[in-house]
């Protein structure tokens, strides 16, 4: 089994308890991060009509729901919101939550969308889990229209953590795996989270990879003790 297959299998295992664990572990703050991402992205759009938003590594569809609700609030018409994820367990939960939306089981490197067909591609806490990340970013570029946006929410590696950042790292390493393991009955899956953050990129390195894949950075900000980072870039 490849590393990517192991990650997908892990998410299949925790799919039934994934949403509950997320709310508990983030203490609900992730809802703010998601709303902020949607609102800022819509602010970069020149039209009140958007053809297509593709949410990659969509999991159980949480971000798809936020795209719909925030578009409605802003008076924006979105013709299509599509979720793509390689985990059939996560997608199964998503289809139950959002039966009116379209889901596809596919990896980030093989999006089932034509060239230059999407206005926005988002990926929330999933780019870390794409083993062939550069290929994934090139695939995002392929699917986006010229001037289209890629919106990334992620737990980035702290290169020089502040005191608050050290508190974050302590929470991630000591508290999160225990609570997540208790809720999901899968300690290994929630031990993977801090380990994967430590092995991931800094904000600077992620910016570099986006630029190399043909994107221009528009916005970068870290929230809540630098726990979560939002990055928005435009296809050149």
C-alpha cells in the first residue's frame, strides 16, 4: 500500500466521527476560518455569478456548505459546487449531508473537470495529505479559468514559533491525539495530524510552490495562534 493509499484508508476509518471530532478539537473556531476564506475569495470575484466552485479533498462536504451559505448571504449566484475526494467513506457522509450537491471520488491530481472550467478551487486542511503536491497544484491550474482563484486553508509548519505558537504545538502534540482518538477510537489517525504538520511546509515554502505552479499570491494570513493559515492565489 502506497503512502497516499494509507492516508485515504485512514480517512475512510474515521469518516463516521470526523465532523464531531473537528468541532470538538477546534472548539468551533474552524467555522470562523471557513467563513473568512469564502468571504475574502468572493471579494476577489468581479461577477455576482460564478459558474463553478470545486472543493478538493472535500471530505464530508463542510466547506461546500460554507460556499453555498456565504454565496447566498453575499447575493452571489453559484451555478455549481462540486466536491472531490479520494475517500469513499468521507464522500458517503458528504452525500448524506448535502444530497443536492455533486461529489466525485478522485485524487487531487486527477480532477474530473475539463480545462479552464472552474472559477474557484478550494482545499481545506487537505493539501498536506496530497503526496504528489506539485502535481496537484498543476492540476488546479489546469482546471481553473484564467484569473481563477485557489483558496487554501491549512495547518502550516511553524519555522520560528512564537510563545503562542509553542502553545499551539503543545496542544497539537499532547491534547489533540488523545481527544481525537477517544472520539474516533483511532488514536493513530489523530497522531498523524501533528506529525503531518511537522513534516509539512512553512508558509514561505507553500507560497513558492504556488508561484512555481503558475499562481500569483493575493492574500496570506494566519489565525488563532497561527493554528490555521489562509492563502488565496490567482491563476496567472
